[in-house]
C-alpha cells in the first residue's frame, strides 16, 4: 500500500492547486492528518507537506536518520511562500500570544508566592 495513493491534487475555481485526501483514505491516516493540523482549519501547506512525507516514505528516501535532510529540503525560502504561510497560521500566532500572556501572569503569581 502506497501512502501517497490516498491523496490527490485538485484545482480550485481560481486555478490554485491543492492537495486533499481521497474518499477511501483509512481512518488512521485521516486521524493523523487531523492531528498534524493541530486543531487549526485545513491548510494547503500542511496537506502538501503530509503528501511529501508520504511520498518519501513510499520511495524509501526518508528514515529516522535522514529526517533533518528531508525537512531542510522542504523549507521554502521565497518571500511569497513565507508570507502565505504566515497568513495561513495567523490564528496560531494569536493563540501563542494568548498563551504567553497567561504564562506571564502565572510567573508573576508564583513570584509573589515565593516572597519571604
């Protein structure tokens, strides 16, 4: 069974291409895809990255010893792609800001408790 066979590339009305799962995707793979999105809405970047990982697993070009090489080879350094990634992840940035604010309040409360 080839993991990449559970994905297909489609075209939106505006001409943009995107990766998605086929209807017969096993539940375990669908669950892994949902987990990879970390609670965010479906992301074209995440789907494309998951497909790239599945293709690498299928052809044997990725293993535990070469995961860093794989990641480095799939980092997009072009400005447009970086801005698109940032736009797609803007909700995550707000969540991180909120978490940071909460942790700062917790740190302050702990510091007060430690006062002699």
